[in-house]
């Protein structure tokens, strides 16, 4: 039978760890992307729910353009 040499306990002060440069930043970006994806999916689900609600009041494109034109005219009047 082969005898193994005794292994001394590990001293945390002498143990070195190896890391890849940039892996921390990559992991942070991955977490941020995941959080944004979750937020985006929630926003889409909420929008679909509101669009399917029978009580939703729709505004025509023409009405929005008219209101926007009025606002732009008001802003031009203030700056002149």
C-alpha cells in the first residue's frame, strides 16, 4: 500500500486565487441585462393588459398630432 504525504492545513493568508481580468465587469453587465429584461417584460405585459382592457380609451394619431402642434406653438411663443 502506498503512503501519502501528510497535507498541512491551508493558510488563508498564503492561498492565492486566480481571476480573469474583466470577469467582474462582465458578470455585472449580465446581471444588469437580466434585470432590464425582467423590467421590460413586465412593462410589455402591463401594456398588453391595458390594451386588452375594455375600459381603455384610445386616442387617435390625429388628436395627438394636434395637441403636439399646439404645444410647439406655445413653446415658440415663449422663446420669441
